C-alpha cells in the first residue's frame, strides 16, 4: 500500500499494480476496513448518483472508463486501515519531498536550457516555452503541476507546523526543497495550479502567523510582476491572453457549453464521459469558426464537469464530501494543544492540499486525472489517520480523568 502511495509521483502504472496487489492481500486477510463515519452517507450518495448517470446515459459503455477509474478510491478505504501511526505518514511524505525536489531540479534546469535554445535559434520565446513545458515523470504539464502543488503544500506545512527537527541542517534542507518545488511550479506555467497554490499557501501562512499571510503573497506577486520573460508573460496572460496561445478564450466556450448541457440534463446529467462525445452538439450558436485552439472533450472545471455528466445533485454531493473532510480535519486540529506537533502538521497539510485541489478545480478537471486523484486520496487518508489519532488521545484523556467530585 505504501509503495503504491509513494510511486504515484513516478508512475501511475506501478502505483495501480501495487494498489491492486494491496487490495488482493487486504481481501484475503478478511480485515474489516476503516472508513470515516462522516463520509459514509455522502460517499454512498455520490456513488449512487454516478451509477444513475451511467444508467440513464445514451451510451453506457462510454462511461465504463470512469467506473474503472473509481478503483483508485480503494486507497481511501485501505490506507487508514493498515496505517495506524504518524511515523509512517512522515516517512511517506518525506519520500514525496525527496522525489519532488529531485524532479524540480531537472525542471528548472530544463527551463533554463529551453530559454537558451530559444535564444540561439531566435524562436518566439513565449510560444516556444508554452509548446514544450516541463512534465516531470507525468505525461502532461498540468498533471505534473497538480501533483507538485500538493507536495509543495505538504512541505510548507512541515516547515511551519512540524516539530523542530533534531538533526542540524534539516530545516535548511526543507526550506531549500520548498524553493525548488516553488520554482518548478513557476517555470511549469500552469496558471490554475498557481492560483490553487496561492490560495492554499496563503491559508497556511494565515494559520501560522497572520502577518505572514500578507507578506508572503505580496512577495510572490512582486516577483511575478517583474518583467523577466515567459513567466512574467504567463502571469499577465491571466488578464491579457495572447491569441491562439493562452487558453482563456476556449475555456469560456467550454463553460458556456457545459451550462447548456446542464440546462438540458439537470438531474442525472448527460452521462459519464458523454461530454467527450457530445461537446459539439451543445456549442453556443455564436461560437467563432474556426474555434480557438484547445481541448474540447471536457469542460475544464471539475464542478461543471460533475454537474454536466452526473447531474446537479451529484455535483452538490461531491462538494458536501469535500467540505465534510475539511471540517473533520479542522475540528481535529482545534482539539490539539498549542504548539508544533506531527498531527498539526499533517492535518494542516491535508486541509491545504484540499483547498489547493478545490481552487484549481475551478479551471481544470483535476480530480478526473488518476495521478492527481490518487495523491489527493492518499493525503485525505493520511489526514483521517491524524484526526483519529487526535480523537483517540482526547477520548483516552477524558476516560483517564476522574469526573466525580471529591467527597
């Protein structure tokens, strides 16, 4: 199981093979799985809505890949059952940090080499940069960015909330890793992840020191605003996109198309994965021809995607699940005594990871990507292990005290 969780940042194939083996051993052991009680009802309703969408789909076979993809949800069922201590979680996260920092070094080096290549061959720097962005071990730059965002947020939480390392220099190593991962995300150029990282990173700083939540984002914005080449241009493209290079225009078309799908299929949706096959049928009539370049097989908004393919009720249930997870982790964090602790680090890291995924999901179907979904589920599972550790300690302290008055 831990091998599957660790290897997801390297290879989805290796991770899923190890996950399948873990499921086989888990079933053979006849172990009763542990699942958060607060998630039982909304999770069951979400599954019911998903299968109803498949049932009412015009082509149910089109949705089978989405059903197969739900295999990765077994991670959330097995991980909290087999992992029962915080030391294991720290080791898992440390493995992610090491891999993430190593890949980040290659990412920054790759970016510098591409700048040099563009300069030597007199290419248009921004267009050249956008066409071959760094992907790490993943097949797509947005997949790499989604995973790297989660790892970076976990590492920031480690620096801010974990117990002070006893090994001299480890704090400096962690700080350098934060800078490397942050630099890799910048040169990767995925704006949706920039936004998710910015919001959740600001939340972490606010949770640590209120003043830091103003100084930190201000420093990053000042850095991005400096005219320094493609990163600066990419930042400006949020409001001033370059035609046929940046994706702003086609994303608006995707949103309008998704709204038209929802208007026609509000309850059960158009069907799992049917946006891929019926996208052109719901294009707004004023869509320019030829269309702006972009990927027109999903809606580039995870909430809109859920509503369009599974119906508005199922989308609202998905939000219910996400909000419930954050509430559970926040409640457990509030039950901790003041000061640094492993539990506080893991809980705050998990909340930040969820916020980052939820915010970036406004502009990408990130939870439809198995690599991002898996790392998301691992973090959620680790968060519930930390929450149960806190809750168990609170119960033990309560039962260990003598509530009866002295006579």
